[in-house]
């Protein structure tokens, strides 16, 4: 259970961070990015697309890889580092209510 709490904090932090860096604001009078319509530009401004990318790449792809190749996935050093980081976040008590 401790890993899951730390993992959720990591996922939520990544969502906010990626959404913030992928959102753009076009000043009044400037052209929209890629010449898209104002409605689509409004969607780009929200950062929602960055959050969707994080959900797909950062969450679903890891699960698919782990289910297809469990032994290589668990023996990957990056997996161990991420596990330790998530357990550290839980240990700090940031999410204890």
C-alpha cells in the first residue's frame, strides 16, 4: 500500500508539471500555433493534451511492458530507482491525513 501512495503522488505531480509546460498562451493579435482554429487553440492552452500524453506514455505503457515482460521489467535498474523514490515519498508523510 505504501508504494501505491507514493506512486499516485508521482503521477499527479507529473500530470501537473507536464500540463504546465505543455500549455501555451497566444497573446491577442498573434497567430495561433500551427495556424489552427481558435477552438483548437483553446484546447492547446489548457495543457490537457500534455496530461493525456502522460497518462498514455507514463502510466499505461509501463503496465503493458510489465505484463508482457515481467522478469526483465523487474530486473531493470530504472524500475528499482522509481520504486525507491515512490517509497521515499510515502515515508515523508506528505500524504498522511
